[in-house]
């Protein structure tokens, strides 16, 4: 491959961009309600969305950050609702603790069972996930039906996730699913309202893994 | 795999959710400046972000929609800056016209060359892409440096993309890169300001491929 061009790059490296971005967020955020321990998660969500309103709409269970750190250090599985979340998660930092990052929504047994029950693949993927990822981190950024099903499984005592990061986006069921999540007394990270999505869910997960990887 | 639970799902299918979401967007959007041809792109971006402000901040070149439709029907390559964009793009609809969906940022030759030149992999990936994807669609949702480099290559006559979808998010360079894109007189889809990201870039691309696939 020939990459030659006349361009003499005064390149800003991604690392420097991130440092400067975080400084700008700290300068611009004004007041917020988040304790010191939770702020790195909120800040990374703002960084990924450029949306202070979204960041400030976050609700983080008091045990969530520590639970997430523990799940990663214990090498628990990470479960994503969709592939966009899976590929966004920074792998080396979690794999070094033995965590692997899974998504079940396109598994042939999930597709087949969803068809048979006339339900969504997202729902069936959560039923599979809870059996394979007890104590793990569930990162749900796209499918409200996945989050609602996971909440139901928790309530019925069938699922015991270490941490739920639930931030689906959308006009139908997304806000409602996050309100339900915020009522649970287990470790969760979520936000109120319609906004959310794969990129901010990834950001929250990556923030937790960075914290887990610090001494 | 045993999926049995007591749950009797009154499942809302994703298809129904999308139809209802679009109705809600149509009801809530108030006035906007987009011609009929462009509105499906804007609406899908709002759907993916639940953010009317972001949708209304879009700037779409008058030739963009037709150029995107033509590129897909002609089976041109689709180039993404990052893997999150690549996996989000709905594949069957573009592959049926012979388009494949590429991302070069982790290619060994790109990584090596970026190290050698002390620049970003995003920049080098664009230099590789323009050689392999003339006339193709460039979907840039994450890296402002990729977009700025692509703009430079267009200005210098080295790149002839069929359509640039450039919607990177962030505090440093993202807004500036999109302002530069909006000055070009070639087909582009972008938005002003810091907001953007992989999910909305995917939404814009998928909107174009849906249009291409309609009679």
C-alpha cells in the first residue's frame, strides 16, 4: 500500500484530544449531582454524546461503580444487546482480567426460538445470557425489549447480574424501560428520557473498565 | 438451550416500534427546512438519537440523496471510519447491489504506517480508502481527523467519493470538521455542532439504502 501524500501532518493524537475534551467538559458542566466516584462515568458519556443534558439525566445506583469494578476484576462475562455495543467496548482492558464480551442476538438458537415464540430476538437473547453470564455486566444500548425482559428476570429471581448498564434510545418503550430499571435495588447505570444508545452505553462500560484498571 | 420461562409475551415487534416511532417524530417535529427527498434521512437520524435538535442541525447537499442512491445501486464500496459504524449498517440491503462495507483503521499496513508517520490510524485509513473505494460512500461517525483528511484529499483532487456522510461527535475538531465538509460542493450529509456519532451516521446511511431499495 502506498500512503504517500504531500500532507505534513501536525497530528493531534486521540489521547490528547481526549484529555482536552475532558478539560472542556469539566469547565462547562456547571453544577451536577454526581458523587466523585460516579463522575468519570458521566463525563465519558458526555464525551461520547457531546450532550450535557443526556449526561445530567443519568441515574447511577450507589453500588454501581464498585460492582462494575468488581465484576471486571473477577473476570465476569460482559453481555451486550447488539453488536454495535460489543465492538465499541475496549477489549484489551477487560480481557486482561478474563472478561469476554458477548452478544447473543444473532445466535442461531436465539433466532429460531424467537421465531417459534413470535417474540423478539432481543428478549430471547437475554434469556440465554442470564444462564451464561451470572454476575456479569449487561450493557444494553439499543433494545428496550431486552432491558424490560432482563428487569423481569431479575424481579422473578431468575437473573443475578453484577451490573446492568441500560441506556437504550428511542421513542417507544426506551424511556419506560429505563424508569423500570431505576426502580430496582441492584447495581445499575441508566438515564431518564428518550436519549441514549450504543455509543453512550459503550462509554459507560469503558469508564468502568478504566476505573477497574486503576490501582 | 432451554429458553422456557413463565413469561407470556405480548411482544411488540421491532417493525411496529419503528412505524410508531416515525409517527411520533412526524407529529412532534414542528417546522423544518428539509425538502421531501431529504426528510427520510433526517427522520431516521432523529429516530436513532431521540434528538430533534441534532436532526434539525443537519445540512444535506442538494445532490446527496440521489448520489447516495446511485452509489448503492451501482454497487460502490462503503467505507466506515470505525467498526461501530461498519457493524451498524444493514448489510443485506446493500450487499444485494454488490456494495461491501469496509473499515481500514485496524489493517496492519494502516497501523504500521500511522506509527511510522506519527499520525493517527484514522488519517492513514482514509488514504488507503480513497484508493480502494473511488465513487463510494464514506461514512464517518467517530474520527474528526478522518473527516478532515478526507476533505483535504477531495480538495487536492486525490479523492472522488460518491457521497460523504460525515457526522463525528466531540469537543475537539468535530464541529470544525463538519463545517469544512459543509463548504464542499460535492454530495455530503452532515450536521453542525458537537453532536453526532456512530449511531446517527449509521442511521443516515441506512436511510439512503432504504431509499435505494425502493422502486
